[in-house]
C-alpha cells in the first residue's frame, strides 16, 4: 500500500495550489471517518469548520477513511478547507482493515483508524479528535503543549478512579492514574514510532484481550502507553457540559447520550449547527431543507429515549 493519499502523493495534481500547506508551523489534526450510512462525514466536517473558525495558524486536517466515504462527502471536505484556505489530506486506510473482525460491540472500526497514523503520517506530532466534538478555542493552545518524550497526552477524565476501571486497567496492563479519554489526544508520532509499530502491536493485543477492551481502543491505548502519558487540562476535553456550564475557550466532547448534533437546546448544540451552516454540508441549504434535517435529528434523538416526537 502506498503511504500517500491522492492529495499528498508527490507530483500529483492537487485541487488548488494552496490546499495542503506544508510549512514547519502547520498544525496537523487527524479525524477518522467510517461512514456506511453517508451521514457521519458531516460531523467530522463540522469539527474541521470549528477549528478553522477559531484558529489563526495554518492547519492541515488529515481524514483517515475507508471506501465508505462518498465522492460527495469527499468534495465537501475539500470545499470546506478551500473556503478557509487551509489544508486537507484524505488517506484511504481500507486495506489495513480488510481482516478486521473483532466484535463490534467492543470495537468500532472507525475508532481504530487512528492507530495507523504513525505509519502513514510522516510528521513529528498530530492532534487526534473524535467527531462528536466542537472546538471552541484556538487549537494552537493544545498544539503548543510540550509533552516532552512522552508518546501521548490527554485528559484524565471522570470515572478512571473507580474500582472497576482500576481493576480493568490492571488486567490490561495499564495504570488508572495516567489513563486518559482518547477522544482528544496529542500524539507524539516520533516517540510512538520509536516504541514500536502501533498498528501491529494493537492488532496483536486485541486478538488476545478484546474481551477486556470495554472502552474499545481506549483500553489498548491506556495499556500500551502506560508510563508515557501526559495529562492535560479539562478544558481541552470538556465532556458532556450541562446547560449552565461555561463552554468558552474549550473543546466540547460529547461521548454520552446528548451529542453535539442533537436537538436538546444545549449551548454546545447551538454551536454545532452554527458551524454546520458554515461548512460545505450547510452551503446553499434552504430553510425548508434545514427544517427537515433538524426534524430528522430530533426524531432520532427522541426515539433513543423512547419518546414521541412533536410533529414537524
């Protein structure tokens, strides 16, 4: 497999001359997209847009995807980056996962894509972000954190101090005192590559321990990088804020039931739809189309809680 995507292949024809800035001061952000229904790309696109809206520095977003990425969504990623004169590189990782057959109730395929990053991205470090996120700060604040020779950095998060998680971490070979929520990470790719082949080591680990990986690849990450982890401030991975909590100058992450794209009226959901309208997914959308989309989201949210939606 080539280590290059179609947008960073040497001598390839790029969509625009300035689409992929490569200067040393570029911030590199990784998003993973597994999109069999064609609807998930939008969320990654909103993450991109929220970064571009709040960041003055040069940014290149790397989309790790498989063959579920449609051409329409591919072009929307490109147009969103073009709008802000920022960089976008799309890396097809399908071939790495043709033999991926672990139980999906423990492991979602898209979540594991980030484990290929040290192989295919030839940079010193990257920021990894989940797609159920809205960035409400200048991402350079996170990028500028010095994690030394450690492999990763993330927020410790609530719940890791519970007895059950302590036991699971011990069984997996980790330590709950430096466990992190893997939805927001600084990845020191040079240090990770020096440690070993992250993808091969992960596949071998999962083949033996997937039944203990109750937090999916986060279980592996916390076991594998024990002793080589930096802890960062809560504001860089502010999980599930309530309606009365200040969400300024933070990265909002919603691993719980109330997603950033939901319709519960929470402040971070308003931010999501604000950035949606600024992305290529919201371009040229009519009021009627937007209303239909919001009704669809509302019905999905309410059905999750077994409630009857109001007629739209």
